[in-house]
C-alpha cells in the first residue's frame, strides 16, 4: 500500500495511506499531490506538507474567516492572499455585507485542480461575481497594488518554506498594513506552535512595528499535527479582537451562519493562550 509521510518537522512526521492517487505534478512553483485517504477523504499536499483535507478543513477555514469578519462587523472589502483551494473564499462569501473579494494566488494550477478534485472546498465560490481572482505573487501584490483599502486581509499561505517564505517577512506585513483600512484587521496562519515555536516568535517581532495590537488565537486541526495551531492577528484597534459576546452572537445570527467549529464562545476562548505559548511572547 502506498503512503504519504509529511516532512514538515525533522525527526517527526504523520503518515496517511494513499488509498487512491488522484493527481501528482510538479507545478511551476511547487510539488502538488491530491489523493484519497479512507479517514480524511481527499487530501492535498504541497511540497510534502498536508495543506487541507475534506474531513477537517472546516475548522481552519471557519476560524480564519469568521473571527476577523465578525469582530470587524460589516466588512465590505476583503483581500485573501493564497487560499487556492477556495475554502477561505467560500466562508468569506457567507457574510451579507460583503461587496468585493480580491484573491491573490501565485499558482493557477492549485485553483484549477482544487476546483476539479476538491469541489466541496469552494462550492462554486470562484464563480461568484463579487470575486476578483489575481494570479500573482502575494508579496509583489501587497507592495505594488493600488486596490486598497480592505477591511479584512487574510493570509492563507503555506508554511515559511519555498514560495510561502516571503509571506512571513516584515516587508509582507508592511505591504498588508499599506492596503488595510484604518481599524481593519489582518490575520494569517502561523503554524503549530509546539512544533514550530520560532515561527510564532518571529511573526510577533515582525508584525509589531506595523500594528498597535498584535496577538494570536488558536485552533486544533487534526491533520495539522502536534497540538494547537496559532493564527496571527493584527490591527490598530485594540478593542476589535474581543467584541462583546452578545454582539458577536447577534452578528453570527444576522449572517445566518451554521458553523461546525466556530461559535461566539469559541471566538473569545481562542484568544486565551496556554502558558507555553504565552511564554514565547514578549
């Protein structure tokens, strides 16, 4: 039986059986594989690292989107960097006040293949008239584009290896700050802290010069192995992250959301960090 072993951490990896190989290719930017696994359904990996699976994708996508969107309230313009599988886009489009989403993805092949092999991630989101897809390098876009300001910016990038490395740089954060409206919010995936503590420390150091309020919130995704995953949060509005819980509940109802992981209570709890994570931060 064929199997896939993740190579993210030195000396440790998770192995998934490849019950059916659906696609494998070296694209212009990265190695991409999509396969079926009996437990997680369809799985996509880039450069040896699991990116998403059918069974647990909802956890990551709901927390990446609904925490900043409901905290901001009435977000009309959203920028997504990465997110070629379409899950982030799907969740953003559920918000009724949304007018435009710009999604910047470096690799057209990721979008095309996910539309074909992981259609439940996007559920038609790429065809929504509110969506502008830009095939470009995310770093170049935030430095050069004149398309702002955005209320919310979501960086759904790969780990800081290969094409994703620049999306953890000070220059990238400065570019995102340039495109963000006053009082807007930026969020980004930041790895599994227990396995990648340096990533958290570096992000905190690089984000803080550009935003008055930087912090992290957490979630647990089974295929992001090794414990809690951190998502970076940055805004100039220190009160934005934790609105009154009743207000969050009202916004949740108004958006007619029916989440499987996110709740207003989970929203607040996610910003309460375990001691081992707090100890990494200044």
